[in-house]
């Protein structure tokens, strides 16, 4: 840090990365503002016992001197209010600045066929809803027309996934791809992205799919701004296979206005979000707050 002369310091996360940045700033650049990007509170939300207690204490201490925050989504904002309501008057914050690369994710022409192609893109683990998806398909496979579901992502417990697929007789209709290098081709080949996560701080995969013109299904655990209406997708109840199946069936039967889906994703393009960053940095460099009402 001694080799640069920054106007602003931008640090990611409020846990272990924050204290060194804060201390070095005070040592070298006392008047330079710090802005901290908050991607979520998984270290509290999905832990317990002493670990949860220690992480909450660390983040609480950091919040007292954090000054300026950029929050991932309204979901993260609600968690901030839930876990640290006593600290809300100690900093300024701006909500919602995630973006996708629309030069990488865009609609291409694909060959159509009579099979309904479902796509799941995420880690194959309980929290991401992959078992809920398999159960939804398995319990209702007779009610669905010809379909195929492709599961893309790292597999936490391959044996468990394969056992559940086998139990429901889905070996010929559900395939495991693991990690793949080019998601755009998968998004464009899919009729529907289905990722029924219990919780998402944001959910980039939904917007990546939408940028390719593919409607999506998440859950009510996905921030509303990501799936704001049934024009772009549906939000099912978490851990509810029957509700998920009904959302899948409705989606496959629906005549989508694909331009609306793409337009929503485009609003999260980096070209748009970079302008928001510029406004935030400009305000900070002039000693002005970045709260959501004033930053725009």
C-alpha cells in the first residue's frame, strides 16, 4: 500500500479482510475513505455455537469503524438489520450493485426439439436445492412431457445425488455434468433454469440465464429484485417439491416474452453498474455519504 496514493480504499467482506485494510489505512492514509462490499453473512447465518458467536463479534467490531458499505442486495440489507440493528447508525450504505458480463452471456440461436430441457447451475448441495429439484421431478415425472434435466456444478456428495436419482428412476432423464467451461451454451440450450436455493444473497446464475433469454425458477429465498415478476420467472417455496413442480409445469406451458427477460438481465450489465460505482467513488472522494437515496 505504500507504493500507491489512493483516493479511496475498496475492501471486500467485513470479516478477516477488513481489519488489516483499516489499520493500514490509519497508518498510511488517514484521510482516505474506505468502502466495504458486503456479499452476505453466511459466516453467521450458516454456522452455530462458538464459531457463529466469534464471527458475529468480529463483524460487529468491524462495523463500528466501517464507515461506508456496499450491500449485495436487499436480502443482505435485511440480514444486516437483523443481526446488527444496534450498529445501523454508525455507517452509510448503498444497496444493490452486482453485475453480469453481458458480453459473455447473451442469446444465441439453438436447435429446438420436442424435449423440455431443464438446467440446474450451482453446487450440488442441500442448501442450493438440488435434492428438492430431484424430488420434484421424480414425484411428478408422469405428469411432465418429455424432459431432460442437466445438473451443472461441483458435487458435494455424488453418491447421495446418484442414489436419489436412481430411487426415482430418473437415470435416463437427469444427467450430472460437473463443472463446465462455457455456461453460455448450457443457458442457451435450456428451456428453463431451475435453482431452488434455500437462500441466496444475490444469485448471478439467474441473471446470466436471463441474459441468454432463458426464464428461471428460484425460491422466495432469492432476492426479489433478481426475479421481480412472473415476466422473467417464478419464485417457489424453499424445500417444497410440489410447489417447485407446479412452477416448473407453469413455466414450460407458458408463452414467454423473451425480450422482457433479456431486458431485465441487461439492467444488471457491467456498463450500467460501473456508472453506479463511479457515482459512489465520486461522492466518497468529495466526503459525501453514499446512502441509497443520495447515491443515485
